């Protein structure tokens, strides 16, 4: 009997030794878990545009983004026109991060010689831990001015005649390191339209996705669906597909799209071109980020 | 008799647990700084979230730092790339160093000691044996540590694409400093 209890005691001592010598690392991790802060999801997309439309990404505080966009003619214009490359429509734009969540941008496009500007604010951020917010949501408020001289020189347009406004809610979620998805309900208001039957107010829903092929290359796709109305009858829904190639401070986006315009009012509500008819255009965006403000090291 | 023995055994277990806690020192606000000195670019970043436990009885330690806590860099985008493309912080959120101090130090006697910490450094999910020289200052109720060491990126399978080879150093200089206090159980 005594032998039995002696061996039990020895067994308990061995167990107690193992319990108290539990891994220092486990102890450290448990202690840190007590005071864990939320981790915000980063890099849902590689840059502030999925292809034509905005993504929830915006330049962080102090970063200046320079965006050059080209859209060419359609591939079905044949070899003589070098499959559309002879006909080019561009936009030059800048965006600046006032804070990590709030950025402003402006640009000028060839399409109708339009100047555009926008404010972008990240309302909700996807996070693991903390509140566990499952998606990132941003708001884009944009306005653009068409500065084309009127064809009929007797007609005059006021400044507000030439303006359109776009409001978009961007809702995106990163599903793991490779896949991200975004829904973009959009509202476009055009102050002056050509015909009485044309819509001043147009609603659309955009959807965009990106799939990371490697650390620096991703496959992107984007579609904007016009809700039923005169514009939906007259125009086509914008569909684009392309690659993002990121090289340090640059992101090169190479894609095929049926939209010629690079501004929201243009590619969402005024796209003329059907993929199945070959009205497909090659286009590219180049983004370059300049860090203007060195964050101080504590 | 059986009751006395098992009671004694239970007491031993409980007491060994308590005794353990008095010998642990802890920090959760240690400073880590690293720099990359390459021909075309100099990059520097730091974190104040180095956490660790030191057992002054058996000289073992465990340290961890969350990679997303590093700030500095030459632009916010560079910091995003650091986490997304190089460290892959979603897969490997922390860098850790676990091991033992080689020299037998008596932490009861205050003074300055130069020691070598030997252990496994884990960065980007890859373990590497490392001996890190540190300067420890022991005072009653506080242990201060300072150290500098180098981390070659390929030892931890962190790839530098050829396009940025002139902008990122192959060996990163790291320096740390922190103060530890007895850990509250």
C-alpha cells in the first residue's frame, strides 16, 4: 500500500513539474491576449481603383498618388487602326491622403474634356478582433465638369449645366490573402441632359473582385449594372477585366474594357460598346505613390 | 494516511506554481528598431510593442513582436508592402525569439552584465538558431536590456525581387532595448 502511495506522490511531482514548466511562450501569448487590440485588414486591393471604378483603398496620410489612365479604341477597328491603339483617351489624376481614412483627388480626362474631383472617406474598416467588422466601407463623393465648347456656337451653357455628381458607397471584404470582393451602389446625377426622356438621376450597382495570382500580380474584374431606365436602354453595362502588377511604388493595371470614359459618370452611364460585338478596348492605369510625409519614429 | 499523502501532493503542486511566478520578469512595451541600408534607399522602422518573459531562475526567455506594429518607413505604402509582400503578416503575424541565456547570471546581485542569448529566432515563419549578444543591467525590481544584431533576409526566406534589389539590403540591422519588471500573475 505504501509503495502505491509513494509512486503516486512521485507521479504527482512529475506532473506538477511539467505543469509549472509549461512553455514560457504559451504563458506570454496568454498574457498578451488579455490586452489585444483590433487588427485592421490591409491591402484589400492593390490600389485605389479596381479597374475603372474606385476600390476602398485610398492613399494613407501624407501619400500622394499620381494616376495616369489610357483607354484606346476598340479592337474591332482592325489592323489598320492597330486594333484601336491609334485612338487614345486619357486621364491624368492626383490623389492625396489627408488622413489614413480621408483622401481627396482631382483629374482631367480627354473624354468631353472633363475635369473631375472627389472626396473619399473610409467609414468602416474590416477588422479581426475588436468589433470583428466584416467589411470595409467607403464613401466617394465626386463631381465633374464637361468643358467641351458647344457645337452650335450660339448655345451657351452655364457652369452648373456642365456638371454631374456621383455618389458611391463602396463595400468590400477581403476573404483571405488572395480573394477580395466589392459591391458599389452608385447614384449619378446629371444637371443637364440632351433629351426630355433622358434620365437626370441614374442608379447603378457595381461589383468588383480581385484574385491574387502571386505576391505582386492579381487578376481583377469589374461590372457596373445600370438599373432599368432610359440610360439602361441606350447604353451598355461597363465590364472590364485585367491584371494588376505591383512593383514597389508603382501599380500597373492592364485591362480590357468596353468603356472609353475614365470618369464615373462616363463609364457607368455612357458606355457604348458590347463585348460580344468586339467593342473591346485595351487600356491601362499606372499609379505611382510618393510618400510626402515621413512618419516620425518614437 | 492516504489523505495526508494526497493532500501533501496537492500542496506541492500549488506551491510549485506560486514559486514559479516570483521568478518571471515581463515587458510588453519593448522597443525594436530595424534599418535597411541599400545603395539606392535607406529604410528605417520601429515598434514599441516588443513583449517578453524572462525566467530568472532557469534563464529561459520568450519574446514576441507583432510585425504590423512597425512604423516609420519612407511612405505608408512601403509599410503596407512590408506587411503584405515581404513579411506576409497575415500568415506570420509575429516574430519570436525563444531560448536561454548561456552565461550563469545571478539576478539577485545588481550590476551590468554582457551575455549571450541563445535560441530560435522565428521571422516570416522560418526558425533560425541565433546567438545574440546583449547588455543587461540588473537592479532590484527591474532588468534593462540592450542589444544589436543582424538578420540576413534569406535565412528567413524573405525574397527581394530583382527589380528592387538596389533598394533593400540583404542583411537587416536590428537594435532592441527594453525594461522588464516582475510579472503580475
